[in-house]
């Protein structure tokens, strides 16, 4: 019924305008006098404009949209230019233009109101509010025009489907978490077992937190100042990163943490396997360059929690079963999830298990009991908040 009224609206309005105009004419014809004809001639131009607006083909209006970027960093805004054009010259007065987005976009989309007049072209530039991570679909442009008093309204939707991807939040990390790579050996043999030794290519100033094994003692003997070795491919190129897809209050933080680790891994020229668990999970054998990193980031941008967070992609299930060490990111620890995960990762001999908790929170007794199960399997369990993502080696609560 609502759709019918929307389509029949202009015709019903036309009938209303004709009724008003006919009533004014009948009143002037039978009443006579200056006042009655004055009323008729005052109504006449507005009624005629409404009738001509009904006849005017709004389908002749064209639209095109140009967006600044299809991939936007986390917290960024969409900047777009909409260009309208038409072939028939007709004075359009009040024109409203709305950007229509898909249901996944949870922010109000911009709109504008202007007087078009006789111009053939009109450009509208807008900027949205900061967008959340995910895919945002722009369905098209809705144009609505009206006469002076709103007696006649016409509306048209112009489909212009475009997809905008907002990437996950990335934190600058000091280094890649090491227990699952440098110190404990091979982690993703199924994905790519690239076993290259670390070679010192230079030295740099010592930074607090550098390992004792990285101190360049000959330089210290010469200068009396501490220096650390710069290592080529410092991380053994065998990191397997596993992201849990179960619903969690800190799910966005978990995704951002995984993106930060992958980005840092590529920056340090370390290869990393990536596995996301859930209905939309994927297994990426190697993330070691800009293209593979972009693919992983696009997946993380679309990745959403699912009730089947422990669901494993076929390739990922095989890799997880063969992996010996890994870095795992999950939300609050639960006994059921840890038990199911360890059952799938049956050959795992250790790694890091990050449990992301909210700001100011502390792990409860149940989480600590669950952590002991993972520790017994050889995992280094760390409870971290978002503020500790930059240096997870030093931050967080360890168990």
C-alpha cells in the first residue's frame, strides 16, 4: 500500500491542484467581482507551475558520483562529489538530494537542499562523519523536487552503487610479539616453512627493552655506549596468526590488534600465515608483501563476529592441526572455547594467547582458571587492553 501511494502520489497531487484551480475558477465565475477574480489569478500561476512540474520528466536528470577513495583508513570520512545534469530547461525550485546507503551503514547520510533554477548542471560536494570499520554500500542518489507550497512533489531514485571499505584500526607496534616466532621456532609449517637465519646488517642505538642477546658488545667496548644489532628478517619467517571470530565486547579491538601485527610483520620483512576463525573466516598462507597485506586488511575490514567462532576453514583446519607454535588473539577466555581450540591445534606445543579485555578491566577467576589450561599446553597467556597493543611484549597481564 505504501509503495502504491508513493507511485500514485504525483497523480493524486495533480488531481488536488486541478480541484483547487477549478474551485477558484467556479468561485470567481459565479461570485463575480474583483476580489473573487483576484483570488483566481493569484492561485493560477502556482497551480500552472505544479501542473508543468508534473509533466516535467524527472527521469531526464542524470547523476554521477566521484569518491575520493574507495579504501579509507579507520576513523576516516568519505569525501564525495555528486554531479547532476539535465537536458530540458525548466525552472526547478526546491530540489532535495539525498545519498542513500545500505542498511550496514549506521551513520546518517548527507543531504542538501537548493534552488536549481534554469541551470543545466549542479555539483554537490559532501563529507560524511567518521566511518566505522567495514564495507559501506552507497546505493544511489534520491532526488526530490517540489513547487512553492509543496502541492506537487516528484521523486526519483538514481542507482549508483559503490562500495567503500573502511580498514581496521592499526596501532604502531614496537615489534612483533616474539614468543611464537623468534624464540620458539617453526609456527606454520603447512603454510610456508621458510627457515632463514637472522643476519646482523648494522647497529642502532640501544632502546629500553631490547634483549641482551641483541646488544652489540664490540661497539660497546669501543664507544662505551650501548648499541643493538639491526637484524635482517629479524623474525623467523614462520609466524602463524590466529584470530578468533566469536562474538566479544572487544571484537573491534581484536581485529585491530591482528591488523597491527600483520602490518608490523610485513614492515620487518617477516612472512606470516594468517587464519581467521568463524563463518566468514579465511586462511592466507603467507602475508609478506604489500599485495598480500592488502588482501588481509580487506578481509579484516569485512570480518564480522559469528556465533560459530570456532568454525575452521578447510585449509585453516589443516594448518592449525599441523602448526606447533602460533599467536592467537581472542576475547575474554572461556573454558569451552579454549578446550575446542586446543583440540583442533593438537600438535601445538606453545605460542602466545592474547586475551583482549576492556579498558580498566581485570581477568576474573574463571578466566584465570581457563588460562591455566592453555599454559599447561605450552601457551604464554597475556591479558591485554587496547592501550597496550603498541608494546605487547611489556604490556598486559601475564599468566
